C-alpha cells in the first residue's frame, strides 16, 4: 500500500437547514474542500450518509453528489455504517488511494435530519440497532444509552452529576467554533436540572438532531506537499465491530469494537495511547464518551468518567476531546459526524483551531461510533512536516 | 496495486422468502461462499444492499452480518448505489485486496423486498431516481423506463415485439438454473399479450420484486491457486456515473455511465468488446438491456435490440447474456443482483454452468446498473489457468 494524506477540508455550519436540500449541503462542504485543496477534479467520490433514503426519500447519493458537483462521470459510491458512516466513507477513500487505483479522492459526509416529511427521526435512528431483537421491543436509541448509563453508574458507583463535564467541556469548546450548532456555555447546575429524556440520560447528555456536511480531499502522501502547504497524513485507519444487540455482548460496558479498532490503529501507526495529543471522540451520549475513552486505552475500565471529572478532557488537559464542540455542541448530523471529526482534527494539526487550538498538536485521533457501538472506526492523523 | 481473484462463491435461491429474515438470507449465501473457498475467517466484510433500512427497518447491515456469521470483530461496511449496490460492494472489496490492507474479503449482496410491512416497494425503488426533480412529479421507476423505451422506439423505428427475445432468452436460461425465481419458458405470443405495467413496458419486460443473497470471497491473485482449485481473476473493476434525473442527460438514450464504465474496464483489462465471451447484463427492463449493449460497445447506437432479434444473445449466440436467467428470470433482488452476476460468471468460467454452459468461456463481463443508469459498475473476469 501507499500512504495517504488529507490535502483539503470543508464544512457547512451544523444546524437546522430548513431551506437547504441535501444536495446543496453536500455541494457547499465539497466545494470548500476542493477549493482548500486547490483542485477541481477527482478520481472518485465516496459519500457517507445514514438516513437520506429513509428521511428524504433519496438514495443513490454517490451519483447525485457527483452530478451536482459537475464532476461528470467519476466513480461514486455511498457508504453506510449507521452513525459511523462518515468515517466509513473515509475508510473507503483511504483504500482507494492506498491501492493506487485513485490519485485524488473526495470523501463527503452529509446528513439532513430535520426535514423529515412527518416521519420520526427517532424511529429512523433506531435502525442502527437490531431491528428484530431490540427495536421490535419498542426501545429507542436514547433508551439503549440510558440502560448502558444506568448499568455503568450501578457497577462503578458514579453519580449522574459525575458525567457533567463531558457536556460542559463540549459546550465550552463549541463557543468558539463558528460551525457549531450551539454557542452557549452550560453550567453544572444546568446539567443537573436538565430535563430527562430517558433517565438517567438528560437533555444535556444527548447530542442534537441536526443537518450538516463535511468533506476532505485525499491524495498520496508522497505528493501531498506539492499539492498542499499543510497536508495531514493518515497514519492509521481501522474498523472494529461487535454485535448490534447489546444483550448479545459478552460485557455490555466494554466497547469491544472500539478496543479492536483502537488497537488496530495504534498498531498500524506504531504509537501508544499516550502519544495522542487530542481525541475527537464520539460523545453522542455522555456514556458513549466514557466507554470510548476506556476501550481506546485512555482510562481504566469504569474510570472513563474520571477524565471528565478531573478536567483531563479540556483544551488544556491531558487529553483534549471534542476540541471544536464534539457531537454534543458542534452537533451530530449522523452520517456527516465522522468527517466533521476529521476536518476539525486537520484544523488542529494545521494550527488553525483559533481559540480552541491544542498546544503542540502533532498527532490526533478521531473515533466514530455506529449504533450503540456495533461499528467503531478509528483514524490517527499526523501533521506532515516539510 | 496487486491483482485480485475470486476464490469462492455462494448464493441462495431467488424468490419470495417470507419466512427468512435478511440476516438468515445473508448467512446462507455467505456460508456457501466461505465453504466454497474452504476458509472460515476473513479480514473484512462488505455488504451491498439498497433497501434494508427503508423496507425492514434495519440499517447497519455490515456489523449485523459479521455478528451473525460469528466473524467476531472484523471490519464491516455497507455500500449502497441503488440497484448497483452489489457491484459497488465488490468494488470496495477489490480496493481492499488491491491496497494490501486485507488478504481475505467476503463480499455479500443481499436484499429482502417482499416483506415490506405495508410500505410499497415501488415507492422505495423510486429512491434510486431523483427525489426532488423526478419522483416528486409522481413518476415510478417502471414509468421512467417506459419513457425511455417509448423514445427509443420512436427514434429508431422499433416495435414493442422486437424486444421480445430479451425476455424469451432470459426465461429459457432460467429454466436450468436451480436458483432462478422463474422456471418457465415464455413464447413470443406470451410476450405480445403480457399485461401492460406502464406502456410500452409490459409484465415480461420487467424483472420481478424478490428476495435473495449472493456472496464471493476475494484473495490476492498470486495466492489464488493455493487457496482454490479454480480461481477467477478480476481483470477490471470500473465505476461510471451520470445524472440521476433523465432530463439532465445530454442524450437520454445514451448510457454515458455505462460507456465510461465499460471503456475504463476494457482499458484496465486491455481487451476489446469482441474478446468478451459472455455478458451478464443488467436487464432490469428490456430497454436497459438494449441501452447497456450499445453503451458497452456490443452494438451500434439504436441497434442494441437487434442482438436480441438476431439471437446473438442466446447461449449459442455471438454474445450470450443473462446466461443463468438474468435479472428477468433469475430475479432482481436489487442490492444482491450485482453479486449474483459475479457468482454466475464464476460458474461459467469454472465450467460449472451445466446445461447453460457457454462454450470456451474464458473472459466474462458483468455490468450492474443503479437507478435509470446514474451509476454503472463493470467487472471483467477471467478464468485463471494453472
């Protein structure tokens, strides 16, 4: 294989884009990325999206995006792995460049969740879980996370309030991200008083339903410096899986898929968890953040929540997470999230994260989680010095 | 890149599997393929599927299949390109092996269309077309093909009956395929008298709604003979696209995507159309068969239908097509079709096609079409001699 680099990034603001169709969202992010890479042609386009068919009645997004971008005739596919669809598309783009079958690839994540034509987004999101063994029992995605969070609190003796800093940190970081959905600080009191969605998951434990698109341009690493003043190398790309249904897992509080994905990524990049300068984690729910930190080797089992409590996850902490607001404050347009994580990581590695800049950011890790953990995709990125 | 070979194939019968869930269909085809390849582990699984989310409420098929196959933890993604989802998954598997990032890959196509929980399959299939510019006008997929067929008849002076041999040939071939949905010969009279679905598309111009799954196992070509007694090399893999909406195409009767895809495939394999011994074409509708033959260089523009009229497409003809029944008689479980085409091509190249064996089958081509042609994916396969 040959090494792969990111030479351009683009994104739309995350929010409720009632007057913008999914093709226009895609166009905006992809145009920014192509302009950032200073190119107007690519060999292939891979689109990460979870719910376009179900919510807006439009499948076949690969060809749709290529046509609307006037990238006439080029290869295009759509990739879906529930909420990990964005990173899944990046994985395929990575394979295409690594195989030498493509030289320039556009990878896009796009999701339009607010324009549901009367169908319920909650029901659509539940399709990431096991339809026959979980959803048929009436469980929603929030409820699944509530069961996990309650079990975690029971097993390890944490209180609900101990999770508060996940949301507080995300919202503090989102304040300075112009593309974040929420620009408001929240206090420990606000967290404590948040309305319950599915106890113990409160409104401030859950990422919002929203629209957005993000894109990256990939090229062979050996040409990256010719094409970009500040390329970023993909040091590792790894997918791990485990059963969709929580009851089928050996231990419901171990994200085995995240452990596999992270271990494979560390091995490929030949690094240790301690080498990672910041972690764009998948904080769709507070409990997912805690479990992801543990499975990825950043905390002992049952102790992921301590990184939030101790402030380790803050910008000045030991392992900054959600540096541009994370899923909680930037927003979680599901199929786009994995690419937002990559775009934000690239901004950090380029030193362009503004007030949110992590000091000496050289090696970043992004982890995108599908379902309640059935698919986990980890990428490790590194700034490429001249 | 390194060359890629197919070392195992498997399939379920195509039909109405009312009592079999999508995971069981997937399991059956994948198990056959793994057994045929004589392996029980793979590095990655790529699943082609179009409608599982919309029809059965289950997205996230990659992780689902891996879990149900007890392939614990391995990489898994779902790929969607409307009716070309099967070949799209093969494309990703091809990239994975070519990149040297995987050594053994399972590629699965699966679709369950008959178990619709009350939703209309016709409406679901229309999601392959342009939701905003075509489907919002009320057009169905059959109607789109009817418009194309009528225009074709008008432009080139063909009669409806001139298309009859596409269906007659498919049904004749399906007779001897135990996995085909239909085992009945049809006559020119039956074609003439078939009920109209959307004039001039009659019941015998359209492939059926059905369920099915097919799978292949991929490995590096250089190890293929160690792993399999009769491996098949993927000589080319190529994707072409064009606008989803028919009115956005320069010429609605030219499948520019198929032309691009076929030309790229010929170039990669360094062969000419005349070198192809048989063609598994995408005869979802008779008109698509004609347009595909023309765009792929097997007939002049407006003359694709002549290959049917003259019998060239029959088993003993110049270019046998749909050798195991094609989409019309084997059936068209949309996301699985692209893999059925590959499985059947491998059977031909192994000399195991029974009464349907094409003489001296050495080089085969399979073409999978998404939407009314927006995505076209072509693979060229070759028997690997010792």
